């Protein structure tokens, strides 16, 4: 139950600078026990889960808005646009701008 609450908090507040330690405290668990339970239940550690959720949300913003890369980075919890772009490329193989261009072009072609 505490881990599911933590997942909800992480999804809801991904824009904020959240850590496993801060979430563990909010769900009344020690940091180490929280990390152990989180990995057992979710299958990955908290920071991996959060990074994955942030990148998925960034993909949505890239595809369905015209917001800038900086705005997207900040709204998924990255205060440094360059770090966000590097992390995005590590996860997807593309820079955010390339991802947007590739997928928008693909959508336009399929609509014709």
C-alpha cells in the first residue's frame, strides 16, 4: 500500500524535485526499507521508475503540444535542459527535438 501511494505521489508530482528519501518519509518508511519494497513490487528502483515516467510524459508533451524543450524539461522535473536532452536520448535513442520531428512527420504522412 505504501509503495502504491509512493507511485501515485511520484506520478502526481514528477515536476517537483522528488527523491526516494523524501517519498519514503511521506509514506512513513525508512529509506532503505522503502527502496527494498519498491524494487520488489515495481520491479525497478525508485529513480529508474521516476526517470521512465518523466520520459514517457515528455514524449506526450513532444507529440501533443508545441511547448519548447525547456518547458517540457521543467514540467517533467528536469531543471537543466541539456541534462534532460541527454537523459531522453539515453532512454529513447533520439534527442527530444528529433523525437518530435520524427513522430510528427510520421503522423502527418499517415493522415494523408
